[in-house]
């Protein structure tokens, strides 16, 4: 019997005025008293159930009779995905491993406590670093009402948009944006955007109809140490998150190296301190541009 069914039974017993306890729960579902007590603790800590132990009745009641359990029903597919996530999180041994494994343990308690079989058809989630970086930049543009210049498939040349909201449809991310002050909002698929750059201009975001509620996706970013020519405004350097280290030295977070290199080639800064591979990448790009501007003559020619 699943953890959810035990919680639902316990809730019904409380509402019926029977003052259930861990012994009742263990006996009803043939589980250990320790497991039963964990279910009760889960109701109080995770489901926010206002449980109160009544010593005279040797059982529990609700301090607030209006309390209702949250919707706990899951489809078979949702259970399968949840089992898989619980399996992976509970075996995570890398950065912040202890905290991640605690999340896995919590997810396991919402399942039937069975590991997924090898034959299970489980979903594979992929991350496109270009799209992830676009999301990071667009989040800043949406928050600050900054006009964005994009180039996307099916459109010749650059186009300026006023981003209002990030959404996900059919497993693809879109930005809802206006192309002019009084134009209706349009959907732009992030996977079709070939380049994206924030401008220094802002738009009026007051009449967006409540659209600006973005979905956030987070992965661990790359980090660069850069000496900036001027302090950034707030915690963002034209869309890239920054953290002050010492005087004019900042840590800058980014997801897509190519997009960040393009940003560095068009932005004022004083020195790249780390990482070395970013220094080499910028140096190589600049040298290639110098070679194009100053082509050397072939010494073999007369």
C-alpha cells in the first residue's frame, strides 16, 4: 500500500473523530510503528497538517477543522517519473550531495518505495546551453523592460522585440514579446533564435496585461573573473549575473561561452583574470580579426 493511501486513511480517521495514532496506522497497513510515525511526521512537516496529539484520547486531531489534504493523486506516468527522480536524487554523490539525497528521500516517500525497473521507458531531459543563456538574458530584459535585438530563423536581418514573458509549449521554450508599442504580443521560439543581444533602450512595461511571469531554469554556470571599467548597475552586467570580489574585480556567471565571448567583444572591460581558456578564446578571436584586417603577403611571391 502506498504512502499516499496511508495518509488519506489517517486523515479520514481524524475527520471521523476516531483520534488515530501510529499504532492504529501500523496495524491497519501492516507496517512498522516507526514507518507509521514517519508518515505522521510527514503530514505535519511537508503537508502542513495542523496535527495535535490529545493525551486523553491517545491520538491525533486537527487544531483547525477546516484543514484539507492537498491533491495527492498521481497518474501512472507521473508516478513513474517521480520514482525515477527519487532513484537518481537519492544516489547523487557530487556537489551538495547530502542536500540532494534528502530531496531524493522525500520523493521516495511519495512513491510506492520501489525502484524503477530496467525496462521502464523513462523520459530523457536535455538542456540546450544556447537556450539556457537566452533565458538568463531574457529574464533580465523582462524584469528591467529592456528592448532586445534578435536574429531568428525565417526573418532576414535583426529585429527588435519587447519581451514580456517566458513560457513553455510542447516541450519548447518561447518568449512572448511585442515588436512595436501597440502591436499584439507574438511567440518567438527560443530554439529558432540565432543571436540575441540586450540594447540600452527600455520600453513601457506597465500595459503588459500581467504577462511578465517567467519560468526559470537553473544549472550551474561558468564563472569568469573580470576587471570592469565601471561598476555595474545592481547585480547584473547587461544581463549577466555579477558578484563583487574586490574593488573593480567581479565574478560573472554565464552558460554559453560563445554568447559570452560575443558580449565581451562588444562591451567595455579592463582585464580577464580567469579562466585561462576564456583568455585564450578572446585572444584567438581578436588575432583572427587582426589577420583579416592586416593580411600578410606570401613571402614566396616575387
